[in-house]
């Protein structure tokens, strides 16, 4: 790889990490607003609690399907889930 390409890869990695952190913070905020525990959300959505925890911590960047499933489990559409997300 050329140095220029390596820099672009590093920038994308940092961008993905920042997005995952922002999404995780938003998920936690919405989950708390709805009044669901992390354990209840994960069980109702069919995921391990540790997986949902890693998403909220920004360690994992979930798929669109996972985001949809979590939003649906919280009783909202994707539009409602992403309301206020910046």
C-alpha cells in the first residue's frame, strides 16, 4: 500500500470508531428514555447483553438490521429512533 492509501484507511477507521461511539451513546440515551434495561433490550431483541453493551460502548458498529431490530424492540421506527441523532 502507498502511504497515501494507508492514511485514508486510518482516517476511515477513526471515522468508523467515532460513528460507533456516537451511535452507542444514542442507543443508550434512547434505551434509558424508554426505561428498558440493557438486559431486557438484549433479551427482547434476541442478542446477548454483552453485545448490546459493546454497541453502547462504541466497540461494535452494528448492521442496519441490528439497528432496526433494536429500535423495533424499543417500540419505535427507525425514523423515531434516529430523531435527534447528530
